[in-house]
């Protein structure tokens, strides 16, 4: 009881000090001096380091090759209505939640679950997803590097049909050449048949001859004619095989590019945020410079206005379809970057009093604005491509690698000084991909270093190099001739449904087990005030319900993996499901391990593991004092959490209050 009385005395004193500072108006003034720096773990050297890192991480390749197509397909400008609604109700609340508790504890996704150790498996799941995606994301960067290298040729290799990989069916001018070929073939056939008709009028039907000629010419064209850019992609870059059963040989050119990609990742991340925090000033801003340049060039091209109109003109009837709303929700969920662990990791390097609320409002809006802006760039050029080829825009539009490695390069090849535009475009793709790779890879390294500091803390460079090498080896199957089939499996399954379940668990635990009111108090300790109640409403009800909706929509839309018309064997589909499930397995496994390691009856163990660990709290001593003092503030506890109560009792004060650090603080206060 004497210890408890001493703690209460200490807490009361701290509360009076806080109230006094509040009365003087100093509670809204957050200290930013050097004493707030976490010298042991490290901090961003400036606020812009974090902001640009988050923007670079959130703005990924999906903003370029997924959103514009989805917007056009789902109603043009009308799609922005459900997109904005899900951004406000799901995207921003989850973004705010993740960077808040990451900054509060200064810990990465695994160790941060000291807040509720029973759910530590959520952190392992996030790291597994990031690790898998890192493998195939760097394959896309590898392709980009190869295209960038080929863009320095005197003539863009995907613009002509006189290369060694081209076939006799290669065309360079899209459907305009198709039409010419069709007319030539048709005229030739009719001419031959008309000769026969003149020689033998009886029994010859001219209408049948013309019909047969048209069918023959159409069959020939539809089966054989292939754009030069597609042949370059399929027959030269990929050298694709007939299926995953035939993996073929290694693509040595791509192996070199893959090695270069991982070396660049290592050089940028070998010193952690100290190096990556400087690189993002280039990699996060350069894409916007290129997008502006490409837009200015794009809107001056013939057909650009039609392309942009096709992209943005609302089709209001589309809003009545369930799929449009589901696609908008899924796009928001993936584009903002929740449940991957990257946001938690980057926020963990913030100083404790960084205004996380402001950052949480800015980054998602910038991310979504980038998606819309990128659509203008893409569709202005695709409109020009349709105008030049004589095709309808819907016949030109595509998404994914087909857009960035076939359609857009073909359009760029038609421009004057095409090499310049190709270099700019692929440099933009490279920097966009590299930024996202930074966030995912740093998630892995920081997670294990925080979890095993004694083993890895002083070996960060060596550990980073080791992980880069392992990921490089795992990526080698994806650069074989049949590698695209492996990559498609990874992309199809690894984050399709598991990501939502991890995010749902995260949201429910913080709002209902840790306690939304306790969490609000933690945020107030960092920024000097409590945010509005809107976020409580979202975290406790609206956002979890929407996550369940997104998960159900994703599961119902999930079909066995395909690549074009190729159907995968059952063994490959089973492998895909394993990749999808492996990020969820840590949840029950870690729960069992934690329960076994804890003392007491089963119920006592569960209760103990639901509560914050004794080490939970801010990293620095001065902030831990504020955290402990907040336990005696009756305004900080609410009925939404079964752990914390309004009145402070001995059993409800975390073990943090009884460790040696706090005992020293009490002695100082008594003296």
C-alpha cells in the first residue's frame, strides 16, 4: 500500500503540474527541442522527411495503372463520389489510427503490439505481406529499368518491326494499318475471284465470293496481326512460355536489372531513415514534375480532349451498380496503404510531439489527388493514340502492365523526340516504385530490429544486406521465361483478403480493447489536444463495418487466378491460396504461444494479455512521465474499454508505473 500511495502522490503532483501549464495556455505549445529526439532509435531529421516518405509510399504504381482505368470503367467523374465517401469513412480514419499509435510508441508493427500482446500476430502478418509484395514489386522495377535502358536507343525498339524478335505479323501503326491490310487483302481476293467469275459466269455467286473474302481476311488479321510494342513485351522482355508448367530459362538481362534494383534499395536503406529520408526528396517529388510535363505535352496532342472527356464525363447510371461501390472501397483500401505495416514503421520515427493529426489529413488527400491527376495524363495520351490509329478509345484503354509496358510505350513512340518522353515516363515509374519499396522493406528491417534489438541493433547494415539478398533470390523465378505466371499468382492472392482481416483486427482491438478514449488521450499527449469525436465514431463502428463490406466484396469477386486466356493448374491455385493464408496464420499461432508463456489460469492469462504490457508507452522518459500522469485524469477514461476505468485503482495502473524508472521518478519528486 505504501508503494501505491507513493504512486498516487506522484501522479497527483504531475496532474497539478499539467493543469497549471494548461491554465497558462502552454498545453497547446508542443516542445520541439532536441530533448524530444530519440537518439537511441533515431528520428526523421525533419518533418518533410516523414511527409514525403508517406506520400511516396502511398502513391504507388496503382495510382498510374489501376485508378484511371477503374475510374473510366466505373462511371468516369461519377466514380469520384463513392471514392470520396470511402476515403472519408475508411481511408483517412485508418491512416490516422496507424500513424498515431506508431508515433506514440516509437515501435514498428510487431513490437508495437505491446499495447495488447494477445494480438501480436497482427504485426507478423503485416510484415509477411510486405515481404511477399517486396519480391514482386521489385520485379516491376526490374522491367522498368530494362525499358529505361532500351529507351536510350537511337530508335525505340518497340516502335519498329525489324527486330530479331518480331514476327511477320508485327504492325507498327495500330488499326490504321489493320484497315489498310484488310482492304489490300480483300481487294486481292475479290480480284482473283472476279477473274474466275469472268471466265466462268455460270454457277458463280459474286456475293458469296465477297463474303468469303471478308471472312478470310478478318480471320487472318484477327489471328496474326500484333502491335510492335506487344511483341517487344511478350517476345523480347518476357520471352513468355505457354504456361507455368514450362518455366523456361533465366532471362539474364532481367537478372542484371534485378540485381541493380536490389543494390539501389540497399544503398538507399542501409542507414535506415537517415539515408532514405534524404532520397525521398527526389523520388517523391520527381514523379510530379514528370506528370506535369507529360500533361502539358499530352493536352497539346490531337485527340487529347476526347481522351480526357472519355475519362471524366460522369455516367450517373453506374452508381446504381453494386460493383462500382465495391471497386471504390477496394481501391481506397489498397491505395492509402493501411495494414501493410509501412505507415506504422514510418510514423515510429517521428518525434513524439509531431502533429500527426495534420499529417493524417494531408497524405490521403494528396494520394487521391495524384490518382485523379495521373488519369488526366494517361487519358490525354491514350486519346492521342486512339486518334492516330483510328480506333475507339475503349479499344485502346487497358490497365496494369498492359498499360505501362504496352499501350503507353506505343503511344510515346509516336511522339517527336520519342526517346525523351520514354526516358521521362520510365524514370517516373522507377521513382514511384522505389518509394513504395522503401516503405515495405523498411517495415521488415525495423520490425525485426525492434523485436530482437540485442541481436540486430548494431548489425543494421549487415541485416539489411542479408534481407536484400534473400529477396533477390526469391525474385529469380519471376524473371524466368515463365516468371510472369508466378508473379501473377503472388499479386492475385497475397493481399486480396488477408489485408482486410488484419486491418479489421487492428481497428477493433484499438477501439474496443485498448479503448478509444485511452487512445484519444494518447493522441492528446502528442499533439496537445483531443481530435473531434468523429474519429471515435469511425473507429468504433463505421470503419469496421466498411472493412467487413470490403472483405466480403473481395471474397465474392475472387476467382481462380488467370493470365489472359491461360488457366492455371490446381497446384498453382493451391500455392496462391497458401500465399494468401500465410499472413493470417501468425494470428492464432502467436496467440497460443503468448497464452502458454503467461502465468495463471486460462482466464487470467487472457485478461493479462489483453492489457498493455509493462513496457508499453512512449519511448523517452520525459514523455513516459506525461503518460503515467494521464492515468489519474478522470477525463481520459471511458466505458468503451474493458481495461481502463474512470477511477484509478492499483490493479488498473500498468506495471509500467512500478518499474525502476518510475520509482526513480517518484524519488526525484519526493526530494
